[in-house]
C-alpha cells in the first residue's frame, strides 16, 4: 500500500495542473486564465511541420508578453499538413506549452 505522504510530495512536484484536455486555472491565483487569454486568438508561424499524427512547433506572437514564444502544436481540425512558414491562428491553449492551431488564409 502506498504512503499518503509520498502522494502529497508528488502532487507538490507536479503542481495543481488541470487534467489533460482541460484548460483554466491551475492554482489559487488564477494565473493560467490570464495566460490563456493572451495566447488564444494569437497568430504565429509554423517552425516545425504540424499535421495529423505529428507534434509540430509554432512561434506565436503574444502581445501581452511583448514577444514571440515557441509552443508544441497540433492541428485544431484534422486535415492537411502545415509546412514550415504557414501562418496560423491559435484556437486552443493547454498549459504549459501546447496549442491547437488552424491555418490562416486560403
């Protein structure tokens, strides 16, 4: 039988993260809600091919943080691969560094 103290230590190491597939506040300060608002709706460019079955990478312009940041990226809607250089829109954000994107334009 596992020791309850070990589970507490493990929970402290990983933080109060939302379960996979959920976004929102991780802690009592509500910090992730604020961060999410700055990422969803932002635009960026693909820096590592994004596609079905692939984990890509995008650089996203986040005005609230005054710069661009790298995120792991998945397609928001399954479809064709997005090659390097494709402009994208962030549809969903999952802390700490994952976004779901859709291509911008035709």
